[in-house]
C-alpha cells in the first residue's frame, strides 16, 4: 500500500515537473538561470530567440556579454542587487544580439535559494532567475509620447504668447480706426472736407495694417500644417528668384547683393523655403541704416558635419541682448521701419519644419549681422559636383544684383 502511494506521488511529481518544463520552455518571456557570476546555466526557447543564439551555445556564456557597453555598469549593479536581496529587482537596458542588432529589454531578476552546484555548475553561492522581455516598441512609443507632450506644452506656451501679442497688436489699429471715425463724424458735421479726407486716409492706413497683420498670422498658422509637394530645391537658384522679387527695394537702397553658387540642395517645400529667403533677405535690405556701401552676402559654410547657410549684411547690427527673443512673435527692434513683427517668426518656423535651426550672429549695433540656419539635406545620393562644392567652400560669390 505504501509502495503504491509512493509511486503515485512520484508520478505526480514527474507530471508536475514536465508541466513546469513545458511552461518554462514555451513561455513567451525569456527566462535565464544564472550563476552568481552571471553565467547562463539554463535558458528557455524565448530567451535564446531574444539573443539570437541556439540554446546549447548559450550555456556557460555570461549574459553580461550581450549587454551594450554603455549599460554594463547598470547590469553589474543590477546583478549585485538581485543576489543580495530577497525581493525581485528590475532594470531596463540595451542588449546586443549575436548578429549585432540591438533591442531594449526589461529584466526582472530574483535570487534562487539553491546553490549553483545543484545545477551541475560546480560553483558556490545562490543562483538567479532572470525574466527578459523586449520592450523596444514600448520604449519607442513612450519616446514619441514624451515628444508629443513636449510639443503640446510648447504649443500651449506659444498660443498664450500669440493670443496676448495678437490682441495687443490688433488693438492698435482698432483704436486708431475708432478714434478717427469719431473725428470723421465731427468733420462731417462741420463740413470740413479736408479733415474728412485726412481722417479717411488714417482709417485706411490702419485697416491695411490690420489686413497685413491678419494675413501674416494666417500664413504663420499654416506653416507645418498644410504640407505642399516636397521636392529637391537648389537654395542658390531659389535665392536668385527672391532677389528678383526684391529688386525694387534692393535698387532703392543701392544694396550690392551677392549669392554664392555653393548653397546646398535640400528636400522640402519650395514655397516655404522661398518665404524663408524673402524674410531674411528682405530684413537684411531693410535694416541697412545709413551705410554708404550697403552689401548683403548669401552663402554657406561648413561647421563640423553641418552645412550652415547664411545671410550676412553690413547694416545696423543687433545688440546681443536680443539673442533669445528676436524670433519671438511680433518682436520688432525698430517699429518705425514698418512690418508686422512676424517675419523672423515665420523664418524660424520654416527652418524648424525642415529639420533645422536658426540663429543670428552680430558684433553689436552698427557692425552688421548674419542670420544663419541649417536644413536637413535632401534625400538621395549627393552628386560629385555638390561634394566638390562643399570641399571648396567658400568660393568667389557670384553677383546677381546691385
């Protein structure tokens, strides 16, 4: 009777062990049993698949060998914590498969209170069980969510600034219109035709200013939202077109405009990139001051691995204290020169939607200024001619106006 009971118990134990082994082997999570030094004693199918190595070839290898170099210290600390704690320890790090590809993994490790020599390892000290999951997709999704939240916070701040500045700048023309409407009524009652004409002229001027402001605001709101067709755009050619459109003010101020042929070709929206040139070149021409020999140079230079495009002038210059705010909405350093204060904001947004950044350089008032920007290079191979142009920067500038 006792023998039969013992046999039933042994059968039950074997069935239980077989079920455990099946669960262990075919579990979707990778499981590893490690020595105190981090060597692999056992691994299931999922674990071997995660590392891209057949199971027999993993035994006796250190799991730390698959940890990316930048995360080795984190792995060592995790191993120590797991071996000296009664609680499960977790960490996230980058692992490198046998074929060189990488993935982001979450490890959950716990100490096993049986010595390593029981598994045939011959070592001393407790073993460790590690559960490994590939969380690369989750990590990418979290990164995108973090970026989206940051963009949303930035948009909210920009919206608050926009609402305040727009209400302030739109209020000016409205006050002007309201005031001169009152004067128009008075002049009408008095039969003052000359006064009425002046009143109407002031009202018309304020209305046109409000129209320009609303038009610029509408254009600003479209950048980055209404995407036109993307194409390879040679920036030198486009700058030449813009120079032609600005021929009037360029000739009026006697500006000598030069464009380098070495400007890169970028992949983007031609209309938006034209807006970028219009604002930067237009500003350079507008803010010349009383310079007797006004010059504007458009070119490119190499800063490390970046190609930096620039619009350089020898005009009024910019004080360094405006460095952080000059691209803000409605920021006008000299309101007397006209404009709506939106041009540089438009330029900044165009550059950012094309994967670049923009800034200015100036030695101070009266010493000219240089507006610099970078843009993402066009997709596809770079021609030998472009490579040669970039190696030879800067070349002699080609005069196109003046």
